[in-house]
C-alpha cells in the first residue's frame, strides 16, 4: 500500500504554482514600491508576506533599515557548496553583509535566491578581509573547534562583529585564526570531529540573535 502524501506546506520546496500569491485583486496600489509585472502576474518569490509584489530594490532598501550590525564571512578556497546555505541563513537573520574571502565564484544554489536581497562583498585574501574589519571597527569572531576556543554556549559575542567561518573539512586557515580577536566553538557530543559548515553558521548567528536582537522586530 502506498504511503499517504502529506499536504505540502507554504515553503520554497513546494511546487512553484503553490508558492506565493496570484495577480493583485482589484485596483492596484499607488505606491512605487510595487512592481507592475508582479501585480499583473502574481508573486511566486520566496519572500515574506510583507514584501509581496514589491520591487527587488524596494525590498533591499527596506531591509537596510532592519539589518543587524553583525556581518558574516566565509573562506572560499575549495568552492565549498555550503556558502549558499550560509548566505541564506545570513539573510534570514538580517545580517548586515556577507563577505566571501578567497575565490570570487561560489555555488549560489543553496542561497535559494536570497543573495538578491543580501549585501555581498568579496575579499581576495584574509589580509584584505582583516583590513576591512579593522577599518570598519568590526571584531573578528572566528568559529572553529580548536584548543582555547570559547564555547559559543557561554561566550559573550560583540554586538559589532563579523562571524568568520572556514571551509567544510579543513576549517579556518591559519591566517584566519590569527586575524580573530576571539575564537568560539560549538559543543558536540557525538563521534564526528566537526559539523556541517552551513549548520555551524546557523548556530552561531542565532547565538548572536539571542544575545543582541530585539525579537519584537522579527516577522
């Protein structure tokens, strides 16, 4: 007997025609934030309801007034497929920006198009990234399970900081570790030496949110 099919939920994983809303019913709003094409054809994008039918530029502009002061950076020396996931999570937590350190090209599939609404910056190497952090007054918080790292579960994260993540497998480069003002680790209890880089990024970003964000501003 075939297993019953559960009803699909309102996520980006459902069929495209089941996501979002159809054409705008009735008279169109007189507001230049709205996109005429979306009003006419419907909005099937993966955006929160507050931004339905809005132009991309209008969404980015509005988000700029909501973003948190923490940044996210990830080294990209091995074309890590987790970068897209990190970008998507940074968007969900309204990170000020995401910084790609190393190779400029990265696999955007995991970002689920959220990179369209997220400020992205590239730095050729860790020295360029470190210079940026110093110029903007951002404390570099490296995330790696290395001796001497502070447990993220009890550490106090700086409000104005950039959370720096390494590659899946090798972790942070030696230069990245040296650039950090503090290093934090994630408590693990199983057999594996490390957890997925995208998952680690989500855990640490949420730790920042729990410590510094105003939850009344969440959707």
